[in-house]
C-alpha cells in the first residue's frame, strides 16, 4: 500500500465528526481513501463528503482547507496521507 502525504488536521469537530484538513501537497477527491496518523491516531477513512466554506466540492487542491466527514476521532496536528493504488 503506497501513500502520499497530502496535509494535516488543523481542527476536529467531534459533534459532527468532521476533520478540517489543510492540503499542503497534491489533491483529494471524493472516493479517495485517507490515512490519518498521529500520536494516538491511526485509521483510514474513505472520502464520501467534503466541503470548502460550507459548500460541497468534489476535489480540493494544495493550499485549500477542506472539511472531511470521517469515521473516527482525529486530533490537531495529525498527518493525513492519501492511499494510492500500487
């Protein structure tokens, strides 16, 4: 399983299970699988829904901050990787 670093978690909203991800490299699209990795975090989550400024989008690029609905708890500073096919 190959991964490429795409950014980090800048905030996590527990009531709605959304991570705010700062994209520092590459792009994220609907259907991608992301790997969240941190001091106490290690899980994968498929991107089924994401928003920029409360508007649904299908892709986020470098320099954007995107809200991604995730399945588990993420923490500020967690690294985010996109899983790419081998």
